[in-house]
C-alpha cells in the first residue's frame, strides 16, 4: 500500500469521529449543563494525566516492528509485540489502582467540585480507572497495524468506534442516562475495540506467537522509549495541564468555556496530523534499507503540503472564530472563547512545524533530541500556564500555549535540520515553506474582511468558509502542488468530467 493511501486511511480514521464529536458538543452541554460537562472533561483530563505512567513503548514498538518487518525478522518482531503487551498491561493495572483509590481525595480536596456532585464524580472517576487499564492496551494494539503500514485496518476500525461513541453518548443522554453512564460507555467501547483490532492483527499476521522478550529486545525498546517518553510528557502537558489548572483554580464552569473553543481548534487541526503520522514507520523502514535520498524527497514534499494545509485551516479557524462560536454555541461562548480559539489555532499551526521533523528524527533513531526539546517545552509551557491562568484566566492559558509553542517549536526546527534530519534548514524554507506562506497571505486578509459578514447567520458563515476554502484549493493546486502532482489532479478531474458526460 502506497504512502499516500496509508496517509488517507489514517486521516479518514479520525475525520468522521472528530466531526461527530464536535457536532454533538452543543447537545451534550444542553443536556448535562456547563457544570456536568466540565466535570466530564475534568475526569477525562485526570485519567489522561495518569498516562504519565506510560513510558511510550508504543513509539519504540512502532519503530522496531516496522524495522523487523522490513528485514523479515519474524522472531524479533514477535518479541517486540509481546514485550509491549506486557508493559501496557502492567501500566494499566498500576494506573487503575492509583486512580481508583485516589478518586475521593482528588474530587474532595484537589479540584473545585460542588458538594452535591462529589459522590457522582467519585463514582465516575473510579469507573474511569478501569477505562485507563483497558485504554492502555487498546492504544498499543491499535498502533500495530500502522507499524506494518496497514493504516487501512486501523483507520477503518477507529472510524467505526470513533463514530459509535458520540452517537451512543447522544442516545444515552436522550433516554435520560447520566454522567456515570457516559463513562461506562467509553470503557465498554474501549474493550470491544481492542478485541476487534487484535482479531484483525491475527488475520494479517498469522505468524504472531508468544515469544519471551530477550534482554536485547527489552534494552533496545526501553532505551528508545526512555527518550520518546519525554515527547509524550510534553504532549500530555499540552493536552491536560491547562484543564487541570483551570479546573482547580477557576472551577468546572470556566473549564467548559475554555474547553469548547479549544476543543474545536484542536480537533480540526489534529486531523491533519493523521496525514503526517505514516512518516514514522515509513522513515524507520527506509532508514533500515539505507534509502535516505528517497526519505529526504518524501520529507520535503510532505512538509510543503502539510504546512500549507495546516496554515489554511488555522487561518479559517482564527478569522472566523467569533461567528463560529456565536452560531454554533451562543453569544456568551463567542464573547468568552473567541480569543482562546484564535490563540489555540495559531498555536496548533506553529506546533505542526515540529510534527514531521520529530517523526523523521525518531524514525531514523534519534529520540534523545526530540525528548530533550520536549522536556524543555513541558517545563516552559507548564510554568507559563500557571502564570497565565493566575493572571488572565482562560485567555492566559491559551496565551501561554502560544508563547511556549513559538519559542520551543521554532528552536527545535532550527536545531534538528542538518543534524538529525537529513535536510538543511535553507532547503526546508525555500522548498517547503516559502510558496505556501505567500499563497496563504491573501486567504488571511479575506478572512479578516469577512468576519463581520459571517456573523449574520449560518448561510453567511457557510458562504465565507466556502470562499476561503476555494481560495485555499485553487492556490494549492496552482501554486503549491508540484507540476507532476498538478498534472495528476487535472487528469483525474478531466476523467471524472468525461465519465459524468457519458
């Protein structure tokens, strides 16, 4: 399966769930209320922060499963898979016990939860503790098809279950179920998804057998994952620290007003990363086979297209933030959350500059570099978030993310190119960034000019979004696409028009 097809399946696996998750937020909040919805987010964030126990064996497993599969070493491949399973079962059990027995203390003494909601919150968090254990195994098993460049399998399964969860959530709320039932739903879906993925793995890898991990395999995976764990620490800080700090200092209602615009920006922008995700196993396989010239070509091409797509989406989200929030949620959400959404959109665009360099850097075998930068990013970001929330509330949290991203993401990009990433910074700028940046300038100007018009109703917003989308599409095809890819697009379009005429 080609790199582009794998990228497409990886993207589609998250696209439908993301759209449904965002689309159902207004209904969920209308039924639960801002307080209970904030409580649900708080529980999710607490569980997410316990994932600090995860030493990120998934990254090492993905690299070495791809590498051993490329070299045909079935025995080491089995050792790698089995070692990963043992690690994640252990992490799941330890985290589950910690969450279960600390639930009462966290709800009653750490976070701002009203007295009449504490019993429900404690029960929901204790159930979520079991979900932590199942979720660790699920995330690991879900990563294995991608390591074999079979994102068609992982993408389809993820799309199905990711679609079922928000739909089932709406159904439960419609029939009168509560917060605890929503947490139970997520635990049950996690277990079922793990079983389905494992059955598919056995079909495509009939040679999977239990193999006792050797000392060599254990040391190799732990050494690689020790550094990549630092990268995961930064991601966890980015995804959960702000919510925990806001929940502890400002309460769950303020958390809801922060999470809704931030979630919209994060969900949309994170979708595009799914295109990039295939580069990690791809880089590992090419590096193992010594095909670095091909890797450099693929990297520059992917960087050019990803920078343009991420930039276009960020500009649309930022310039249309106020009309989107006012029409999608309410004028109150727009008043409080517009600045948050603008900052998070630009933060995600800047952060996206590090996605491909990190995947190439780690895929070639230099996780120490990305780990060190990730640790610095986590320390700086956490400090800025504390200061930002203390001084400016939820806007301060968003501003802290933007500042930390600008400093650390750009520093990382400058450092790795020409060192651990086999592409010079000069080549990256002129071959990947310059033309997309020029094309995006008029898109941003149009978005700013259309903000007032877009706020007048859904049709106006749709028209503005369509116009900006067309500008991005035309600019992308005519200026950003390389000639050979532009010719493919035009030939496919001509074939499509011809078939419709017949």
